[in-house]
């Protein structure tokens, strides 16, 4: 099972000091977090894609290419790549290039994003969001698998005898997860292609995501990719740890209370009881994370959001040290009782091995 972290790259004032990091500080902090993730034994680092303040990661491939040159083992991913407003031709070429530079340590989470105004900024209509996600990915899927593509759709100009370059490394396209927090159409799309489904179950109760993941598993089996329990599922989550639970709650509370997304809403206690957010001791994080398998079945990837809401870099790096300490326990416990026919998360090496059989 893969464990890692994802960042949305928000530039948020620290509520305890009032200081806001500069863009360059935040960008370099994201790089430091990725390097620390590899150092402590995590498997994945994923960056969001945003094109508006207060976020800075507008060019994921630039950042991931830089991180690729400074790491050896870390899988580099996105959270998410905007399949709706990016040209699928550019996605195909950019991530194939990154795949070569990173020796295959690349996959993507495709999504529609959470910022409505981004659509007109890139000449799109938000009312076409689902259609764009479906049509653009259909083209991207072909571009990575066919050397010459003739194509015509509704939302971009036609292609005639087009070859995307560079071709995917070893003729094996990057693995794709389809990310969603609310759209059954995206779960259906992931199932249709036999891709992964990433449920970023951060803000809503588990019952909502049980329905989405259940639909994906059911349709994955329907399309003949394997049994429902063999479908490729990833989950998001949020944690904040200190050795003592009371210290964790006391330190994190001002960040939670003033967070741009969920601040000034439900209390920290209400939120931790109703969502995956865990604020407490390392053992409490282990215990709650292990309940995810009870709720969603055996799954392949667990990513945590740890650097949001104005938390200073020093604190985030301390969190990663603690996460590195508990991940071996999580790996061991998740392996107990896991059916032998449940696959691991696909990697370039495993997909290449399957392709040459």
C-alpha cells in the first residue's frame, strides 16, 4: 500500500503570528515537503493545480520535474490535474516528458478542480464541466496509446494524423486516478477505463464516499476489469499530531478555526467526529486511519494533507517525521487479512511487467 502527502499550495496567513509567507517561500516549502516525504519513507508526493490566489502551484510539471531531479524513489503525482481546462494534447506531452525525466515515477489524479472561475479564464464554460472531463480524457487516453490519432469532438479543434511527443516511457502511459468528491459520473469514468478512483474524503462524512466508492467498485467489475474488491482506490485525509493528544488539539485549533475552507464553521471536535480529520496522538491517527478499510474495503493509496491553513514549514516537517514513524505500523496493519488477489497500486515497473507478459 502506498502512503504519501498532497498539497494544495495555499498561501495562508499564520493565525498565531499574522505573518503570510511570500510566494517564493511557499513554493520552496512545497519542495522541502516533498524531499522530507522521501527522507521519512513515504511513497508519494502530489501537488494540486490552481490558477488563482491564494494558491501558487499553477505549473505542476515544473515543480515535479524539479523534485524529480532531487529525489530517487518518490512517486510524483498531482492532486489534481485539471482535465477540464487544460488541453489534453498538452497534458499528454507534458506528463510524458516528466515521465521520461523521472524514470517513470509519475502518475496523475485527474479532476475538475474546485474553483469555478477557472473555466472562463481558459475559454471554457463551467456548465460543460462533466462533458469536458469525459471528452478530454477520452482524447488523452488515445494520445498515450495510439501513435497517430485522428479525432473530432465538441470542445476543441479536430486532430488529423497527430502524434503526441514524446511517446510515453517504454510505451507505458502514466497511471491515472480520477479524483472526485461528489460526482458519480467521474466514478463511472474511472471504472470504464479500469483506472483508479481517488476519493478525497476530507470535508464530508464517510457515508457519502462509501456511495461513490461503492459505485466505482460495482462498475469496475461490470466493465470486466476484475472483481469489485480488486478495484484501485485511493483516499485523502488530514492529520495533525503531537506526542500528547491535548497538545495537538491546542496547537492546531487556531489553524483549524481560521482555515480558508472550513474555518468559522463546525467546531474542531464536530469536524473530527464527522470527517477523516484526525488531531491527536500518533496512536490516535493510526487507529482512525485503520478504520478506513472497514468503511471502504481494501485500498491502494492513502494521501494526507498536512501543510494547509497557514501551518509553518517547521511544523509541517515535524508532522512528516511523526508520519514517517507511524507508516510502518499502518503498512503492517493494512496487510493483515488483505486478500492475495487485491492488487497493489500500479507503478511504472508493474505496468511495464504486465505489458511484456
